[in-house]
């Protein structure tokens, strides 16, 4: 792979691709090799497509951290080469990350409401977690009920109690979930709101990642999964992903090894720099321009195909 990547000759490239696809010996090789080849060739669009396919396979098997790592590594490589990240890759990473941060939110920060909100996001896309549908929904019910999101707890409890799911519920939770279904309490406060960074005059539910006025996708905090706000923004000194400054500092302080929840690298708290609102707006504008460039390129490619 390394040799072909450096040679950049069409004949060698096709020979290796035929081998990896199984055209030579009838034995398709691990898709990770195809991904590595595209990366070595600098063919980042194909590498991104391959990464999404591999991550989807890992996710369907329940290997969520492996899927997360694949998408994160690809995202970082594309960003480093100033290439727009495809929407399916960034959305896939966001969803996996939302699931992975539930445990630290609940266990480390003792923020059960934040954990419940992330579980609700995952539950809306539960078909993408086929290996753990009932366990994830069960945890969603328990955390929502504990956090006062009684209506959401009831709705997902009803799903779990369907005949096709009921037998898979862990015995320790059956009675509690039955009680939630039989004696429903549908009280639930509205989600907290915070300003959209794209239109600060507009308030948006904290876990909604789209600005209602501009329709732009809002970057998310890697600690809480909430959308970012201009007055409380920083980025991880290692991977450059954004976070709510107050939560990022709290999270780093709460872990013994002081690791970033996205890249898992050790972070020196003194290296964390909170943006001024002006710098935060400039950072956001740069992210949006990169995304717009990618959207324009994709649209042009689709027009060319037509």
C-alpha cells in the first residue's frame, strides 16, 4: 500500500485494487486495506466513502468505539488536508459520539439529564444500533425517568414492552418498566434553550443541532453533545473539536488521566483557551465556509454526472 501510494501509477494502483477486491484470487480482503490505499493515494473522497462503509459495519456489529475511531481518524485527516468532511461521515460521528459520552456524563459529571438527552438522540436513530436495541432503550427509559423526562420514559417503555422486545429486557428492569407503562406520568419540562451561534437572537433547544433561521448545522460540544454557544467556546488543544469551555474544563478535571472525550489524548488544562465571542464567531465562520465549499463541490459533481 505504501509503495503504490508513493508510485502513483495507474497500473500499480489497479493491480492492487483488483487484489484487495478479490478479483485476483476470489478472496476479498479486509476493507480497511482499501481505506488505507485511498489515504495513501491522497484520494480522500473515496477514503471517506470507504470509512463510512467500514464504520457502518462495525456499528451494526456493536463495535461502537471502533466505528467512532474510524470516522474520527478520517475526519481529522480530511480537516488536516483542508477538505470538506462529507455530511454522512460527520453525522455518523456525531451520533456515535452522542452514545459514547452518555457514560461519562452520568458517571463522571453526575449529569443524568445530559445523559438522558443524548440517549434520546440515539433512540431516535435506534435502527443504526441493531445489536443493542433493547439495552439502549432500557437505559433510555431509566435515565429519562430519573431525570424527570417522564413522557419520554413512558413512550420508550411502551416500545420495550412490545412482544418482540419484552423477552430481551434485563430481569432487573422488567418490573420498573412495567410500572412506568401501567401508571404513566407524562409530566416533562421543556428542554432548556440557548442562543444559536449563527443567529444569537434566536433561542434553540440545547441539543438541537440546526439553526432554525439559517438552517446551518451547528457544531456540537464534545463533552455534552449540546450545540455550541459563542460566549462559552473552546476547542480541544489536541484534536481541535469544539466544546463548551465550562464543561470541557470540568470534564478534564473529573478524569484521572485528563483525556479528551473525542480524541482520548491527555490534555493539559492550562492549554485550554476560551475564545472571545469575536474569535468564536470567526472560528464558526471558517467552519461554515469549509462546509459550504464541500457542498458546492458535491453539487457540481452531481451535476456533471447528470
